[in-house]
């Protein structure tokens, strides 16, 4: 069975050309979309639905950098163990605590600019971590990628916490 990259004719790499992904996805969808098989047999309809589902799943996985990184880890036999492995570098744990304290302080007072600054800081850190993921993928260091993904997941969740406060 083809992996997601092969399905779209893309190199197995963290860095992909989004326009090539979009084009390949639309091409596959035009060939296998269930509407095209509306008058077909039940088997043809079922196969079209399976292909469409597979193409959708593959596209959504490759489109998002963190999902793509998780998928690359899986292809290389590395489980990111997001639920069971919560170990993080000590410096990142300290950073998490500082961010949480800042958020708690901002919750108690009305300070929209402080909230915005915190959000920018975490977003900047997330962008750097995604660059680090790309470098680790390029070096085939998928155990490092797994740790960076777990850090990124925390930052994305924390950004959601900030956004919910902002609302």
C-alpha cells in the first residue's frame, strides 16, 4: 500500500510544496469522487468512497506541519507517545511554568496587550520549534522529532487557552 506521499507523487520529506499537494489532491478527487460513480455498481460506489476517504485523510495529514511530522515519525517506526511520554527538556518545563504564571496573572487583571504579547511569544517559540522539527527530519533524527512534536502540542494547546481567554 502506498504511503501518503506516494499517493500524491511527493517526495517523503517534511518540507513539501503545498501547491503540488493541492494539485495532486484535486486530481485524485476528480478521479474517485463518489458522485462520479452515482450510477455505478455498489462495489464501484464503495471503492470510490474508500479512495475518497483515503485521499482526504492523506491530504489533511500532509497539509499540517505537525501532523506531517507525526506521520513521518510513524513511517520511520518512531511512536511519539504523546499520551504516555510527558518528559520534556528542563528548560522547556521552566518556560511552560513561566508562561502559565503569566497567563494566571493576566487572568486576574484586564490586560489585553499583555495577553497579546504572551501569545506572540508562544507563537514565535512554536514557529522556531517547527523549524527545529524540519531540521531534525532532514537529519532523519525522528526520536528528536517526537520530542519536539510533544513540545509543539503543548504550545498549540496553550495558544488555544490564550485564545479562549481572549474571547
